[in-house]
């Protein structure tokens, strides 16, 4: 038995255990994210309000990581941030207990706040352990694959409720939300298990003995951050896609959650492939930041998303959601792996914080303008702005590519 326990290295243990935790977290909040916009449509909320609220939620979830990352670096109390962050997912089951619009907004913001608190600490630990024994791309690819397994399973909870009850009214939506208390209990049990059993002392000790690094973040990091902002600003948020599908009646409620689950499967498979490609590019270019070059495909794929996902053709929408999952796989794998290669360890929590702040701002503005123009029946403006954002992102990519080859 002892030999079996020692078969997995501490690095692999950290990746797998955090992967299971992330998977259970995704079962909870991704299942809700797959139905929230339809739920709000049923209680009479406009697309503009949905876009703004979910945009603010993304802003809270990402922008506040700037501060959470800083304090996780300074305090080194990573587990405290992780426990509080995951514990705040309790608000998702509570969404099934009210139809009060104001209270639902608070729950959405609290769920995103919890993610803001936990993610920089989790990513810092994961990157610091993975870079010793496992390639960063593969580590975050595996993490994302497990994440998306949960994101696939989660929406099926609602699909099951709709199927077995034969209805898709408010009562059924509330039943689905309440059922998420079960994965929440499992999640917190695994967080406690991880805290007690993962061999984390070596990681924490290494962080404590490192000298405080006063170096500024490199210029390429800021160009990279601007690239992330531009490409994400034109990314079609599922809150708007889901609202479009519900509003037009192109798909039933259960079918919408099935399409979302399908996109999560694509996301998981893409994460593994993209993570491996990221590591291969690093080896091929012989540059620590060489893997970032794979991101040149992201603006090109993102540019076509609104044309497909906001169309009135079911086959095109399914194709669009496949592309959506592919882009998400790149977002969650390469974009996180790159921070580990661009930022020195002592500033990594802040690096993840800055990255996520830019990402959240882009999601906020993107969801807001898409929701507003959708309500105004001016989807052509959504298409136009998306094209402009992605062309600018390609310009930044070229600048970043030059800096990488100059090894700056």
C-alpha cells in the first residue's frame, strides 16, 4: 500500500486533487451558468439587464483577483483564500429558493467573488509545483480537462430535471438549483481532504524562503495582457447566446443545456491538445515564452463566433458552440500557462491577478455591449465590434511575437 501511495509524485497529486476540486466546483457553478439567462428570461428580465448583470459578475470574478492575488502573495495564506472562495459556492443552491431579482443579483455577485478569492492562490500553487516536474501546458491542460468534465456533468442535472418532469417552468429550474447542494457538500469535503493530505509543506516553505522580488513585470507581460483584453472583448458570452436561444425558441430548455454541455466536452478535449501544443512550441523554439505563439489562432476563431452562435440556424449554432468550446479551452490553458512563464514566482499571484482583471473587464464590457445591441435588434453592430477587436488583437499578437523572438 505504501508503494502505491508513493507512485504519484507530489506534483501529480496536487494537479489531480485540485482537478477533482475544480471539477466539483464546475458541476455547481457551470450548471447554473448554463441556465441563469433562461431563468431570468422566465421572470421577465431583459437581455440588456442580463448582459450587464453577468458582465458585472465577470468583472467582480476577475478584476478582484488583482487584490486577491496580491494578498495571497503577501500573506501566503493560500488555503484560507481557497476555503473561503469555494465555500461561497453555497449561494448557487440558494438561487433555487427565491424569485427576487435583487437577491438573485447578490447571489450571482457572491459566487463570482468566491472565484476571485480562490483562483490566484490555487493557480500560484499549481504553477509552482507543476513547473518542476510537469510541463506547464500539460498541467493546466489536465486541470482544464477535469474542470470541463464537471462543466459537462453540471448542466445535465438541469437536463435531467426537465426530462423526468416533462416541464421546464420556474419550479423545475428551482429544483435544479437546489439539487446542487449535493456536489457542494462533496466539494467542501475534498477541499478539507486536500488540506489534510496533499504534501504541500515543501511548496509553502519554498515560497517563504524566496527573497521578495522587486523587479517590475516585463514589457511583454503588458503587451500580452493587452492582447488578452482585446481578444476577450470580442468573445461572445454564453449569457447572450443562451438568451438568444431562449428568446427565439430555436432550442428547448433541455436542449440549450445539452448544447452547453457539449461545448464543455469540446473545451476539455481542446485544453489537452492546446496544452500539449503549448509545450511543444516551447521545446521547438527553445524559448521559455515560445508557447505563447499558439495564441495567434484565438482571434481568428473568436471573430467567427457571433456570426454562428447568434444565427437562426441550429446547425450553425452547434458549430459555433463547438468553436466556442475550443476558444475557451485555449483561454483556460494557454493563457494561464503563459503567466507561469512570463512572471517571476514572487510576483506570480499578482501576475495572475492582473491577467484576470483585464480578462474580467473585457468580459464585462463585451457582455454589456452585446446585450444592449441585441435588445436594440442591431446584431450587425455586435459583429462589427467583434471584428474590430480581433483585428486589433492580431496587431498586438504580431508585436508580442516580435518581442518573443527577440527574447525580451
